[in-house]
């Protein structure tokens, strides 16, 4: 499976072993981001890195796990509840004058969004490459939900991200 | 309103957040991060586009999906994170654009109040999570059980914090900070972020401080 080297700048301690071992010079760049056009995926840099800052990531991902319909239905119901809470907290924060409550409500809507993202990830939207994600984008392309919907974004995503499942 | 970037360390001076236009800063002002002088800053190129459609709620027509605009916004921001983790920055930006549009398209909530918010949170704790956990256990779906474990803890904390605010009012949050774990959503009130997130165990730098209104 084709892989690419990725450097985590938070872990990188500039030991430069990756520069010494890279056969194509992909690791030696002005912005410290490994050049994916040069990387051949050999993994020598990741093995040599003393700070464990380089990992090899796959270019293709396996299909995501199938989810049971009953679980997805309950997860979706909970997701709708979270969406209402997020909207309500956001709206309350916007109109709130008390500085403490403003920050607390802001924290609430951000928190609820994060929880909801996690919930929906497990409810069939883990991978951007999944059939579900593609189905959603295609539906928006075919029937834009409103006249000013950013259809172009959906179109570009479909072009850029390959689907890794057969529907 | 625009952003100015430090040419040495990349610090971002956000005029909107700071409340003072960059050009109005005194000439001896220096970068708060690295001490570089004002002249080493330059305006951010390709300023971020305005969030799509600030013109108010949009009506979404048709039976195009079973999820509402608000939930679909979270689907898209989740997929944006999925792209980020795969180092697909442009794809992430496109999903964020969709998420922003859908968030603006969600209809306003009519009867919003802290009490109503607490009611909904309690409903998740008494019904939503127990039902989903039971179904996930029956299916042996440990991924869903994990988000129930995390999500329920985070939600309990939200309930406790809102209740405490109702008892103590502004005094509860005076002279202290509110933090959000950027991974699981755990909210913490205190001067500095916890060393490890109590819920998902990520380190303190994964916490974001909630800024006050300018």
C-alpha cells in the first residue's frame, strides 16, 4: 500500500537524520513540511528519526466499518438534539451581555459541536472517502438544497476525494 | 478588519479580536510572541473569505437527507477534521465552507433560554445516551460505545457548569478562564488548562481558552 512520510512539527527536535537518509531530498524543505511530490514512501526517515516525529500515512484508506441501522437511527436522533443545543447556546451567547455567561455559553456551543462531530463520525461519516460522504455530496450536487448553496465546494470535493467503497 | 502576520514567528495580530487597527499601534510596539518590531509584520494575504451567507436563515428545500441543516453542518465539520488528519488541507477548507453555510442555514431556535438548554442536556443524559449505549452494546459496536462514554461525561459537565452558574452567577467565572478540550469538548473552568484532559486524556495544549467579548 502506497504511503507518504509526514512530519509532526510539535515532536520534531531537528536532529536532521531524515535529511541524511532521504534518497530524494523530500524531507529537506524551507517550511519543514515533507514534499509529497518527492516522497517515495520508503519509510527510511521515519525509522531514523530519534524523536518519533515522522509517521508513514497511507495514501488509500480501507472502507470504514459498517454501522447497524438501529444504532445509526438513535445516533442521528441524539445528533439532532445536539444541533438544537448548539444553535440555542450560540444564539444565547450572541445576545448575552454578562461577560462570564458569554464565555460559558460560547464554551457550551463549541463543546456541543465537538461532541456532535464525534457522534456523527461514528454514525457513518468517519471517512471523507466513504460511500456515505460521497452520497451526501452527490445529492447536493444533483439537487442543491437552496439557490445559493455552495455547490462548487461539493463538486470540487467529489473530484478531489476518491470513493473507497463500492456502493 | 484584517489580520497581520509576524514575519519572524508567524504570530497573527487579529484586528477584530484586538479591537485596535494594526496601523494605529505605537511605533515601538513589538510582537508579543517573539519581540519582532512592527515593521516586520505584513498583512495576511488572501484574507479569509467572509462566512457564507450572513444574510439570515436560508430555507432548505426537498427531502434531500434525513438530517437537519444543523446536524449536517456537524457532519461536514467532522469530515473537515477527517481531511485535516489526512493532511488534506484544501479538502478540509471545502468541507468547512459547506459546514459554515449549513450552520447559517439552520433556522433560529425560537424559545431559547439557559433553562431550556439545561432541559435538553438533561434529556440527552436521561434518554439519548442510555438508549444509544444499549443499542451499541447489543450490536457490539465499541466505537459508538466510546463516543457515548466521552459524550456523556462531557454533557454531564455542561449540566454541572450551567447549574453552578445559575447558583453563583457571574462570581463563578470572574477572574478565571473557561477552557474547551478541542478533541472531546470537555469544558473546564480554572486559571490554566488541566495537564491531561480528564475525559479523553490529551495533553493541555489541546485545550483552547474561550476569549471574552471585545
